């Protein structure tokens, strides 16, 4: 039964369209500004966003380094 459900969903996925195609115009090629970034920069929120991303990446880096040290300690303990 599980195989039939997977096959059914597989065939349904071919019929479903996620997006309609939108034509690209010459105006799209000339557009060089990013409205969201400009607005965030003008309001000073871009710096908050960059600092939050930095804090999250720093936290992940600290976590990975601590985990590596713990694993290295366990390896030394059990290999000796």
C-alpha cells in the first residue's frame, strides 16, 4: 500500500505547477536596485539584521568548537 501511495504522489507531482511562467522584459534587465535592501538600509534595520546573522553564526562556531574539544577528549580517554 505504501508503494502505491508513493507512486500516486509521484505522478501527481508531474501535474501540479508551482508557478506560472512570467515573461522577462527589457525593464527587468535594467533594474539594478533592490528595494528591500534599500529600505532596510535607509531605516537602519540592515545593521540589526547583519549583527543577528553574525551572532547566530558565531554561536554555531562556538558550539562546533566545544563539541570538537569534547570529542577529542573522549577519543584520548578511550584510545589510551
